[in-house]
């Protein structure tokens, strides 16, 4: 563990992408008491060949049968196994949703789910493989913690943190290979506690997943125009870190940036909290606006959906301009 997190590994993990990092972490996790890793016909995408040969009793592939994945995982967890179960996020959180609701939500069986291809990263396989409703689906179920790490190192920290966690967990993996490095060295990670990457008073950008890098780039563009901009890695979406959110209630603008449908998921939870607090700050919800995008390569589809840095920057600037015009109007006619 002491030698696990170092600058060389951080670079390697970034190049490989999150799903391969899970595969690499299996050797570390195999030493945990009663550990077992289940997949639904995606083991090869994690690079588990070596692990399967060395630990055949610690890995199980149930085939293309996501409901069975949850049923078997729940049964093993009930018998005391430390179960991690992984497959495509979209199938995991939609096709198997009733099984998750009963086994993990109602029965509280402590399975750790890993959804690969979160957001738009599998967009070249068409909308069937895009996970755009997964956070909304799972956060609606009681008793399940929802986490979306922003880079490969944070994923490693998440895996270590959920080892003995007291609740079922859904871990959403975003991006492909060559993911951005947000955390350049080891850091303190706590489930349910957001990481403030940058401080600022005018604008607060709240995000998670690999799009966090885009949020950081947008913050620099806004700072060139004189705004102070906070960037918050809201890696744990449920439970939401409302204490950190409350630090920005007096900002001019609070922005949710997510690879997910708008009006739900992280943005819906943030908006609900802000409303309960009577927050007067303008709120901007940036994501996929209630449509299924066409199939395309990852970077192209991000641009198509307005989730590239230029599009996000212009959305924020437009919102700020509208707010300024409204203030002028109120000053003249109010």
C-alpha cells in the first residue's frame, strides 16, 4: 500500500484509463478478506487475464446477464463475501435496476457496483451504450452511496475507501484511456466530502468524473476576465456534501457540469438543496439536455452535446450576461 501510490503509477493509471486501473487493483484487493470480483462478460476489458489464472476462486463471469450479476452478488454478500461487481453502467443501472432496488436498496446487501462507460465515453457504440440516466436511477434508491471519481488516482482512493464501507456503493467510471490527471500526488480522500480544487467567490463550478479537467480549464478562461472561480470535485453524489455547497450560496453563479442528463442526477440534487436553502444565486445546469446523441467518437460527441470547454465557457458567459442585464433592468424599472 505504501508503494502503491507514487508519481509513476499515477502516470501509468492515467494512460490506461479507469477500467484498466480496476483490473490492476485486483491484485491488491485479492488480499482482502473474502474478496471476490464479478463481471457480466466484460472481464477482458479490465485486463483480468493474469488475475484469473492466479486467483480463479476470486473472480466470476456470469455472462451477459446483468440481473443475475446482482442476484449472485447479493447472495454472496449475504454470506459474508466482500463483493465487487462490474459491467457497463447503462445496463447495470437500467436492465438490473429492480434487482439493485431490492438487493441493495431494500435488503441493504453490501455490494460494490462498478459501472464502466459512464456518461458519453462509449458513444461510438451508439446511445444504447451511453450511461446518461445512471446517477438519477441509483440516487433515487435509498441506502446506496454513489461515487464518480475524477481521475485514476481518485478511483484508487475510492476502491480503498469502500473496502469495509458500511453501505452498498455504486462507482461510476468515466473517460477512456489517457484520462486527465487531476491529483498529481497522494491526497486525503473521504467518502461524502467534496474536494475543493480551487477557491473563488464569484462562480462555483461543481463537477465530477473526467470532465473535471474541462471545468478546471474553463475556470482559467473565466479568471482571465476577472472572475474568481471555485472548482469543486463532488466525487460523492450521494450523500451530497451540502456543507461544502453551503460555502457558495452567496456566489453570483453556481454551475453543475456533468456527463449526464440535465435536471436530474447531481444537478437535480444540487438544485434541490439550493432551493431548500433559499439560495438567491443563479444556478446553471450543464449536461445532456433531454435527448439521446448520435453515435460518435468520445471527443466529437462531447462537442456535439456542448460539453467541450468552449461551449461550457460560452454557456456560463451567456448566463452571466443575462443576469447582468436583469440587474440593470431591475435597477431602472424596479
